[in-house]
């Protein structure tokens, strides 16, 4: 005869309690917590700062809110919440030492709306970490050490996802989180915003990406964000941005926060200056070079040039007997640019300088360098290089 699952379970349950009652009397229970009845069907169990090392036993399924913050809990598994179907809407495990979340750890909370796991030691998350949380609206995962976020299939109602202060190097898989309204990725190590990163996130209203290492934004990087009200990209590594990236926001009143980026007001900014609305150009403050400190809106298009010098030729080392001369041809004619100078050990030889009879070397009209005569102080071995200025 088969034993029914119920009797088997209750037998286990008894053994479990017996064992714990006699052998491990120090196991934490919810008795040390505060039980706060707001009304007959609204109970908050407050176990904040009780020095707990594990989820205490005996939390009632009726608890609307379970507060387990500021303890020393190091892991969460399904067996920590043995009863199925807690009525709980809010579960707070913030400021603990949780490093691992077992698959389906929160499977007993089909009604959960808010889960706070911030300020823990979570390193990895798995597809099934939040299995069954179909009604979850708010997930707090800030202040952990998460470097990768898998696609969470069950978070169909998620509205706010907090992932600030982690170790993400790329934007997590939030595509098609259609109900998502707030996403914080601030203070991570994200380097780029790639095409279609937010595809299907049509409800997103706030995107916080400040304090990352973003230096590249694809033209289609923000496509699909039709409702965005705040985009914070401050404190990143942006030197320029393709104007198409902001196309989606042109008709919305999106608050773009762009300060503290090393914006380079040079030829690479030309397209943005030409096509971006003034409201955007007013937020881009040139970082270095002659336009440093000016806003893109106040500079002229003609000022946006690229004039970095560029060392084109390989460094040449020649050996010449004393008393002999030498001519080095400028072989960089095919490179677009203007010759700035030849560098020899004695000095820079510019194209424009007038040759005087004391000079040991000078630049010919075709750009080549003529060294008249090697003398003892212009050593036998000289190193020359050609420096050119790149044209736009
Ligand atoms: C329980 O009471 C708190 C505090 O008054 C309230 O914020 C919360 O919405 C209530 N929850 C339910 C399910 O009634
Ligand atoms: C979770 O608990 C901590 C500590 O008690 C508190 O600071 C935090 O605001 C709570 N989280 C939420 C989302 O209410
Ligand atoms: C944007 O991020 C900066 C930090 O880099 C912060 O000071 C500012 O308040 C944020 N602004 C908005 C609108 O989120």
C-alpha cells in the first residue's frame, strides 16, 4: 500500500521538529521577532537586526511583510520557507551576507510584490533564482557583486529593477520586460550601450546609468524607449555619441543627464552639433582642447576640427660617416595631412623655417629632410622622425 504524501510529509515534519527541539536548541525562531498586527489580515514580522544567521523558523504564512534586514543570513533556499503559498507581499533580506540563492528559493511566495536583496554578497544569479515570482513588481539587487544577470522568465510584472553598485560590464538581458518602468544600472562597469539593448522595454520611464565606463553608444542603443522621462549618463567615458541615439527622445521631454563625460568637441562631434536639438547640445560640455569648458550649443561648426598631431613615419635610424650629408625623403605623401616638423636630436625642423648657413639640417620644399654635414656633436647615429598633422 502506498503512503499518502500528506502523512509522509507530516512524519518528516515531526522528526524535523523533534530533532531541532532536542539537538539544536539554539536554532533561530521567529519568536525573537516583533509581530505587528495592523489589522486582522495584515501582519508584519519584524526581525531587523536580531543577529540572525539563517531565516528563522515559524514565520506565519499570513505575514504581509517579512523584514529580515541587517542580519547575518548567508544563504536562502526553498526549505527556509517550508510552507507553500505565503500571503506575503514584501520580503526584505537586505544588508545580510547572502552569497547564494538556490533555484526557486522564493517559490513559496506566489504573491510577492517587493523583494529586497540589496547589500548582500550575491555574485551570480541563475535563470531560476526568481522562479515563480509572477507578481513581483520591485526587485532590489543593488550593492552586491553581481557580474552577470540571466534572463528571468518569470518576472512578468516587474516594474522596478535595481542593480546599482554591482560589477556588471554589460547591460543585462532586460529585453522585452514590457512592464519595466525603472531600471538602475548606476555604478557598475558597463562599457557600451549596444544596438537594441532595450528592445521591447516600451514602458521604461527611468534609466539610470551614471557612474559607469560607457564610451560607446550605438545609434540604435536606445531604440524602443518610447516613454523615457529620465536618462542619466553622467560620469561616464563618453567622448561623442551618434545623434541617432537620441532620435527616440526627440519628441519626448526626456531629461538627459550628460555631465561629467570627457566630451571631445572635435570633428567627431560635427554630426551631433548639426542634427541635435539645442536642448541636447546645451548639456554637452567640451572637456579638453581649445573649446574646454564651452557647451556644444555655443561653439560653431567650423570650430569642430580634428587637429591632433600624428606621428606617421617610423622612427628611422641612419648611420652616416662624419663629414657626409644625407637626404631623407618624405614618404608619407599618400597620407592625407600637412607636414609639421622633422624631429632630430638637435631640434625640430619645421617646414616654414628659413634655412641659415649655421643649420646642420633643414626641410626641402618637397618635405624631405636634408642633413648637410654630420659633425662630431651631431652624433654618428641619429634618430629622426616625421610628425604630421592629420586633416579632417
Ligand atoms: C498592511 O498595512 C500597511 C501599513 O498600514 C500598508 O501599507 C499595507 O498596504 C497593508 N497591506 C495589506 C495587504 O493590507
Ligand atoms: C529593507 O530593509 C532595510 C533595512 O531595514 C531598509 O533600509 C530598506 O528601506 C527596506 N527596503 C525596502 C524596499 O523597503
Ligand atoms: C544623475 O546622476 C548623478 C550622479 O552621477 C546624480 O548626481 C544626479 O542626481 C542624477 N540625476 C538624475 C536626474 O537622476
